[in-house]
C-alpha cells in the first residue's frame, strides 16, 4: 500500500492518476481543513463531500473545520471515483458560499 498526502484548495477535486488506477483497496483519511472567508477564520463550520454516502442524513459530513482532531477519520472507497466535490455548512446547516482558495483541505490517500 502507498500513502500519499494530498492537499486541496478547490471545490471540485480531481484525484491523482496513481490513486484512480491502483488495483489496491482505496482509503481517504481526513487530516485537517483550514477555512478562511473574507480574511476571517471561520468557526462552527463543517466540510462535506459527495464521496461519503453512508449516512445520507449527514449530507456527506467529513469533519469540522479549523479544529485539531485527536483521531483522524478514514473512509474506504467502495467505488472508484475520479473526482469529488466539497462544500461547507454553518452550525445551522446553511451552505457557506466560498471561493476556491478560501480553504486548504489536507488528506492522506492510501492505495
């Protein structure tokens, strides 16, 4: 298995060629997300993604933003997406409008 850090700052993410075409099991680990909107570090924001489909009521919840976690989240990909999309919500589950570059998402790809 190969492990590779993968930093993202766009809402529409293209996964690396090596990850997509690996015949091994594929995992995505959440490391950290830093969200800054209008030069303000945003509190009570969550990051969501469309590759997490196990709990539809959580709308693809990945993690809270701007929080250092003691335990990392890990998902096994049961399908082989080439891309995924991320979006952000506030504590009341309202969408937070952001631009590419307003955040940095750090993941660990394992394949």
